[in-house]
């Protein structure tokens, strides 16, 4: 097609005008900008019509009505107030059309590159197809006479169910995951998974969770006041500073695990996964029911109990200077540190990543260590950053590195505390994740750095006073 040429294409009843072409980065900012352009080009298009069109571009099946009607609570047919989106015209240029087709159409290549995913500003990778399905479910439910119980979980339940069926009996089980790495965090184009994936990769799960959260939200708001790009911009692009000034809502992507936990539970997830798999099983199939039960327990642990951890590739880690010695978990201790330098909390992926790289450089070049010393590092952006991780001996607590993990909070906490949310990531989520996955002993002990290494005030007077109130803290003085 020559530049500037116009084509008219009919797609499932939607008339699409296409022109020009360009290359766009695979990040959430560019996707939301594309949605904004669609809204500007189609001012009369309803949010439901817009998200339905996007879902069709993503090549997702149109089985929504069946999902609602076939829900387990048998509430009967849903009657929509307006189905005019089927025949509405959507204007879209060639640039936008190509970008949306590439960025929303999900598949995994033989080289384990995952397509149809975008990078969000907080470092999370999100698949757009389940997000769009969740948004459409919510908007359809808003126009329905009855809302089926747990409708917002159905898009995620489909991915989970198919993954449980295909990989549930593998040894070891591969029911969920994996994560991966972008070719560039600043200019992302290709996302490569870190191994053989399941059918429910982290990006698909993130998109499904976000679709459920936002879909449930859209099901109860005044749909005439909904602007899709504004909602997505607030959810994904809002900064920590903006949250500080708007405490009325935590409807933000960085809180997806907490918000998803509020709208679901183990039994509801099991029910919806079973509904999604109804065509693949006979009623009462104990084998499938067992796979679902085990899979949902894994899901609850991985995505609702464990904290989100930013992998090394996302903060730009250099490789260790030599192969690191392995640990022999489960370990009996968790040592709490503060970094002191950097002395200020980091509030974004960019700043926390810069701090991580600076600490790694100092530890490797200044201290002569093989890698960043800490096992994990806690930012003030709502995330934990991977240091040496669960399986490698650290260099954080001299004389004790083989028997415990070192967790450092970025900042100086002599006179004040980290945010409550950041502390809960450690003493509620990270430790529970460690115990459940066999990295920490069930009766593990939390200690401050100062308790086992002489001559340091780490983790700062305020933070040390705080951890003395935590479960598993032990008042012990090994120097006596």
C-alpha cells in the first residue's frame, strides 16, 4: 500500500479506516496514547464499542454472552440496553491499526518471545488481551439486567484452567509462569520468557488480574462518564507522589495483588476455573477437580501471598563476577538492613533501578564482592528488587551469610520509618512466600543487622525499634 492510501475493511461488522504506518514501542504509555487517538478519531463511540473493537483486533473470541448466560449461578439471560456497537463505524489509520494488531494479539514464538504484551512504568509486563476482555466484561455487565456472580474473573479463569489441564501433571508442575526480560527497559520492543512457559505466563496473569479489577469497577460506575484512556492512564501511569495526594483510591496497577485479593477468594476462583473448563470435563471429574484445586493453591501463593519482585534484568544488573555459591534452604534467619546510602527512599522504577545499579557497582568495585550483597532490596515504589535471590549466598551479614537472607530497605531509617506498605511487603508477604516455598524454616528468626555484627547501627534506630514488634523477631545478643 502506498503511503497515505486509505483502505476500508469490514471486521465483524465494524468498519475500519486504515492509513500510514510507523513503529511504536511496546509500553503501556504508547498503548494508552493509541487508545486516546481512537477516542479522538471516534468521539461518538461508546466505551463498550471501543473496547469491543480493540478486543476483536486482539483476535479474541466473541463468547461473552455465552460466558454470562452459562455462569454457574444460572441467573438467566442478560439483556443489553444497547447493542449498537455492532454496526458502529470506527475510524483508524494504518499506523494505529498495525500497532494495535501487533501489541494486542497474544502468542509465544518458538524462541519464547511473548507477543501481545507491554511494559508498564512500574516494571510489570502485562498482556493486553485478557485486560481488554476484563474491561469488556465489566462494561457489558454494567448494561445487564443481572450480573452473574464472579463474572469479572472469567477471562483469567480461562487461561488458568487451560494451563492446569496441559501442565498440571508435569514434574515439577508448570501450571503457572514464567516471567522474562525485555530487550530494553527504556525502549522495549521484544519480551523473552526465561524458560519454557505455561499457558498462564506472569504477563497473562497480570492482564487477567487487572481486567478483573477494572472490569468489576466498570460494572458499577456510571458508564456514560467512563473514558477508557483516562481510566487506564490513572491505573497504570499514576505516580507514588500522586497517590500521596489522593488517598481516596488505591485503584492502581502497583496494588493489583492486594486489590485482586479483595474481590475474590479460593472457592470463587475454583468455581470459575471449573466453569471455564466445562467443555473439557465431565461433571464430577475428580482428576480435573484435583488439578484445579492444586493449581488454584499455587496461584494464591504465587500471586496473592508472595510479593511482586522486580527481576535483575529489569533493574539493569551486571552479571556476578564469578558464579555464586548456592545456599541450602530452608534457612533459619532473615536479617534486616537499611542501605543508609542511598539515604533517600526511591519512588519509581527508574530511581530504584539507578540505586540498585549504584549499590551493585559499589559492592563489586569498592568492596571487592562478587555481586550486590543483599538477597533482596525494598524500594518505596511498592516493589521488592531481586539481589542475589533465594538460592545464592549473599554478602550482607558477615559470618552469617550461609544461614540467612539479607533484606535491605533503600534509605536511612535512623530517624524515621519506611512506609507501612513497604514494611508489610517484607514481614507479611516475603517471609510467608519464603516459608511456603521452602526457602525459610517455619520457625525462622528475624534479626537486625546490628544484633549479629558489631560496630553497626544498621538497620537504623527507628527501623530496628519497629522490627522488634514483628512476629519471628528474637531479642538476642550473640556478643554476650
